[in-house]
C-alpha cells in the first residue's frame, strides 16, 4: 500500500465519521425537541386536570350555597305565613266551587 491509498482510506473514514456525526447531531436535536414538546403537553394535561378539579369543587360549593338558601327559605317564618295564606286561598276557592 502506498501513501496515496492510505490517504484515500483515511479520508474515506474521516468523511464517514463526519457524516455519522452530523446525522447523530440532527437526530439528537430532534429527539430533544420531541421530549420538550412531550413534557409541555403533559404539563398542559396536568393543568387541565387541576382546573377541572377546581371547577368541580366550585360546583359543589355553589350547590351547598343553594342548599343553604333553600333551607333558609323553608325554615323562614315569613315563608310559612305565605304558605298558610295560599292554603287559605285554595281552601276558599274549593268551597266556592263546591257551593256552585
């Protein structure tokens, strides 16, 4: 083997290593970008789950508030008086219809 053949072989090996290094670098960048996007999506999913849970807690709190208002209305003496008046009106109307 003469010096030219050795030089050509070494140049070929160098070019092949350079090509492999370039493709490896490109593939590594794409892989890192993919992992970053995946982590961002997972973070968004977790945020959405947390928001959904907090909305569920808010809905439950709203329902409890409504229940308290209804309990106040039912136990309010003024509401009881209104109910008695309506019962008397219904009873009066029933007597008028029976008399007719």
